[in-house]
C-alpha cells in the first residue's frame, strides 16, 4: 500500500550546514498492518511520518501509494489524495476550540474536492455514538477531557474512511488510563475493520503492542 524507495530528506540550516533527517529510506507497509515507528527524539521518525502522510516531500527518492508515484501529482491532486487516503491523529489533538466537537469532526469533509457518497453529519454522529461521545456533540474541545479530545480527533480522522490511520504519539498528552483506552481503540479499528494503523512513538511499551516495529535512528532504519 505504501512504498518508499531510496528516500532522503535534508534541510539547509545555514550556508554551510546541511542536516540529514532521513538517509536512504526503503520501506514498504502493506494494507492491514498494525505497525509502529519507534526512535528517540531527533531520530527522524516525525519526518518519516510526514513523508508517509504526504505532509512533506522528500529531497530525493520516490513514494508510491497503491502503486501510484505521488511525485507525478500536482498540489491539488496531492492534497485530495492526502485528505482521502490518510487520517491523522496527533499528540496535541489539533482540535479547534472555537468549533464544536461535531464541527471539528466534519472539517475533512469541508475541504474535500470530491463528491461525498455519505451524509457527513449522519456519519459524524455515528462516530460520536460509537466512541461514547454522543452527549458532547455541542461541547467545545477545551471543555472536555484529554481522552475525550483524542477520541474526537480519531473520529475526525475516520470521517473520510481513510485507508491509513497515522497516529503521532497518540497517548503522549494523556494519563495512563486514557492512553490505554486510546490504544485499545486503535487496536479495535485494526482488528475489526482491518484498517492499516501506523503509530509513531518513542515508547517501547507502546511499540511492543504492535504487530511490526520499525526502528529508526539518525535518519536510518535499523
């Protein structure tokens, strides 16, 4: 489903210094995998996540999504693919406090360029009920708990029925109980709906719960 071929990513820090974030990455992730990308701070795991999630482009190398070379896509095509292919779950939740819980979940449906084959409000309410948030529809994110905010973020990630859930330190801002509940939810999405889930983490205990572990250090897969 995802293939990275000889992918490099570097940044020009000043006139003389170039920082190499990713160094010749070759990686394949198959449909239906439950995978973790683990590494210490500065290892390149967040950069790799951004590349896989089409949030950033490599300095060199190729990315294939379902055998399609994404380097051949223009900005609009790339944005459209990102919106339908991947659902993001971030450590900071990235919810908009001036919007209600329901409105936050609906955001990806607003930015899509394709005609929706479902009623977005109906689906958003289904997800709210599924995640035990039906009473929070009109609440604002800063008025609910961290665990509830992350469930809202997961509902937002699922609203477009993506093929991939990409979770960046999804339990990082949660207490132990809430973190365990979020991990359980991600496992359920994989096991019951056969979703492809990739968790980016520095925590070996979280990585140990996944079926495959990709270790990265100094921009290289170990």
